C-alpha cells in the first residue's frame, strides 16, 4: 500500500554476478605494491627523499634492509619477530624502519598467514543511529581480538551490496557481517553472519531483534489506551524486519477482535525520513484517519513528526505516536517520544563474537538464529482516548521489557 510518493527505481539483479568465493590466498593482486623499490626508483630517476613534496614513495622491506646494511631475509625475520635474529640486529632493523617510516604490508603478510585479521561489515544506512550503534559494538568486540573492521554502506541498494561483498572478498577479509537488503543474491555462504534482518533461503547464521514481539507490544499498548484506528508506517515491506513488524501489529489487532483495515498500513517506499513524511500525509488524509501511528524505524518517525506538525496536530492530544529504535534526541523532543528499542549494541557484540567463533572453528554446534527481545520505552507521545482517560494507564517512562539480555534461540540450521 503505497503513499503519495512515486515509486522508487527498481534495481535489476543479476544472480550470476555473485559467485561462490573461497578464501584462498594465491598471490598479491596489487602488482604495484610488490614492485621492486630499487627498480621503481631507477625508472623514476630519483630517490624517495628527493621526490616532490606529497609524492614520497612508501618505504619497502628492501629499503629497510639496505638502510640497516643487512639482507632482506634477515630484515623480514627481525620485523616479523620469527627465526633467529640477534637482539643487536633486531634493534638495528627496528631503528631503520622508524627512520624510513616503514609499515608492514598487511595484505602480503596475510597471504603468508592465510588470515588478514580483517572483517567486513555491510549496513543499510550508516547515518541511521541504529546501524552506527551496531558498527561501534562490532568494532569494539573485534579490536579486543586483534581484528580490524572495514565498514561499507549499501544505501539499501542490492547492487551496491553485491559490489561491496565482491570488494571485501578481493580484500581477503576473514569474514563478514551483513544487514542485507531484500534479496538473497548478495549473501555469501561461508564465514558470513547476518544481523538485524533475514533473507529468505539464506543459510547464514543470524542475530535478530524480536520484531514481531516488539510490534505486538507497541500495538497492544495503544489498544489498552483505547485506540482502534492505529496506522503503521513501514519502509520497503519486502525487508524481513518490516514484514515481521507488520505481523506483530496484525496479531495484536486480532487479539482484541479489531477488523483488519488495509488502508492503515502504508509503505513509504524507502526507510528514510521522506518515506515517513509521505506515508503520514497519506494516513492523515484518510476519511477516517488514525488516532495513533507507529513508525517502524527511527528515520520514518522523524518524517512522521514533520507531517503531523505540518498538519497542525498536537502530540499526544490529537494523535499518539510511537517510534522504532531509541535515539539520543528521542527523550529531548518537545514531546518525548515513546519508542520500541532494539538492543542494537547487544546485537552487534553478539554477531561479532559468533563470527569470530565461526572463523576460528571454536564452535562445534550448527549455526543458530538468535532472537533478542525489544523494549518498549514509555515517554509522553501517547495518550488515552477520552473513553479510557481514567483507566489507570500511565506513561511512567519505565521499560515494559527488560530487553537486551533476553535471548531466544529460535532456529537450528
């Protein structure tokens, strides 16, 4: 059910683009990085020290060995801290490396070790506070184990997602964490972990929020306040997370015998602020508009708030609003916002920990699909209809669920 916004361009997906990639390290693919330093200097006709400012060449292992007056093999052993090298020689090599500002070629080193100690993370929109929280949690977990993180933004575009996966494989990452778009074509089957969303047909393990439960709880709260015309705003209904939230809404409405009204479910066609704005405009223009709205992510709700204000309505006097995902400003708005909060930090931490186990072979069990419970954070953006004003229901700011530490294993693969 689309709002008034024009449909977005559909992206053609060529399933043959994505091949089965193997983590096999054959040779350094950047030939320029392995070019002999001496030959490069000869071809340029100048030394690195005499190169124009800002154009100095990176020092190589050969440069360090020449500067220290030893063989390349000995310099490699000293810098790699392996083999038999005297303390005096090692200190000499380290001093030469510092003088030349030499840095180890991590890619070449990874080829030897068959590990680059690098993980890729692909998220749908890095500007979304939900995803930025996940990024911070994943990175904090990986750093403790000596891994670096490469973050990619798919912009909810399957073509970009597939390209990011290909590039990450070319960079020889040891594993990936992906918050996928609505197609299975971009999902790798080896050393990959899904977060926040599922993809139909994918066998990759996943860490998810209980979207059905969160939507049920939010809808049920509004029903207890006396609302029956409850509109919901989704962005890209094909996303697994959005489908689950709609399901939770349906279950709550059916539990009290409220007839299904398809006009109250509006797809903003994207998951951003504009989608929320257009969808809310559509809901408010109905002959019988909703008395309450649930916006199914934190960007959609910003657009919804803009549309409500533009219409001259006051929250919660004229309409109640619930958002999805807590964010820093939610409690500081003119009317503090009630939200369904996903445990984003816990999801990121758990996804990273499980990926590390998957890459190291530490876990002997089959991958699991893990569900983390959401929390309904009650603030001041919802009010009871006149018929139930004195029912005793309060917006007391308390969480109706304890949230992030509640974990359910819902599927063995």
